[in-house]
C-alpha cells in the first residue's frame, strides 16, 4: 500500500462554525429538486427534506448540502426565485431543528445571499464563483466556499469533453480560482476545491483524475470529492443509478487515500463506515511511526 499524502487542510472556517477536517468527513447530499439524476423528487417538500437531513446527520454526516437546481447533464435551468423558494425553507428548517452545518449548492449570487441569510455557512459552487457578484457575496458574508471545475454548461457538458491533460488542466483552473479568491479577500482557510467528477469529463477523464488526486494537495486547501452514484461508476460496473452504493464507497475510499478530506455522497452511512476503516489505518501508521520501543 503506497503512503498516503499528508492532508492540506485540517479545518474550514465557515463564519459561525469550523468544519473539522482533521480526519475525512462526509457531506450529505440533499437535492430539493424534481429532476436530479439520482433522487429527484424524493425530498421535494421541506418536511421530507428535513427528515432526510436529520437521518443523514444520524448516520454521521458532518454537513448537509442543499441544492435546488439539478446540474445533471441535460438539466434545464430554473429561475432565481424558484431556486430560492426551494432551498430557503429547507435550510431554515435544518438550522432550526439541528446543529448540523448547512451548505448551499448554487451558482447564483441572489440564491447564495438568501441561503446565507437562512443559515447556510458554505457555498458549494459548480462554477467556482465566476458568476458576476458571487465572489463578493461570499467574501462579504464571511462564509466558506467550495470551488469546482466544470468544462462547459450542465445542458451540454457531456457531449464531447476534451482535454490534452485532464489533471493538469483541472489543476490549473482550480489554482487560478484559488488565487483569484485570495486576491479578492477570501482566505484559504475558507476554501475547498472540487475537481468536478462528471462535469464535462468522459469516463476515462474521471478515472485519470481519481488516480491523480494527490496532485491537488499542493493547492493548499482541502479537497472535496463527489462521485456518488455517478455515471462513471456504472460505466465500469454495469450497475444502475440506485445500485452504485458499493462502487461509490470504493471510490470514496480511493479518493480519501489520495488526500480528499470531504466526501459528498447520497449514501452517508456506508461511506462514514468505510472512512472510519481508512482512518484506523492512518492512526495505526502514526502510532507505529512514533513508537520508541
């Protein structure tokens, strides 16, 4: 077994709380949409969404990621007001009924602003704060942000994704966005990065990235990985969307051993258990290295 890379961040400052990443953690996915690729419509009402959030918290999720617009390939955009109407009541309900930190999965500055007012402490942006005004919203609110790489737009991103060097190009983009955010006044202690599995990438691109995640450690901010139930898993297993739990857990373990600190998943319980096993190995190696006997 090869030596695991040292973590590049052990905490993320989320304004009113700190997300502890001294060991790998799990972000639970909560899609309040009718058309997300895996669970569209399952948690479309605030009551059902709150029940799901509480269940994921009980399974060990460190943070809940609430999204009101599907970013699956071919997805149709929704209006700003519709997205706000979907996510804000759910965020308010989670904050009112639990101590779970909440992230909002959006690229729209107006949605970010309202979600933050409702209690979101992290913005998970597939466009890496490139929309006009989004960077300023995050900077001024003092919340954390996850900067993701995406080639193209959700409706067309999977038609013909092309790279000369997928790892190098994704790395260069994320490095540029980190520098841009730092220059604008967002500290590295408030950032995560996400290479964007499935967002404008072929199956081959995705697996090349998965096998080279260690490179992203030199960005100096924690790495978030989201592979849960994605097409890349079905491509090698033949499993349908709802049958990819085992493949997703395997990918999460690999990502963690390559340096990921936060795993975004639909399948919280199995992933939390798998990461506990990985951490036991890491803890055991640390004891062995520090032993004087």
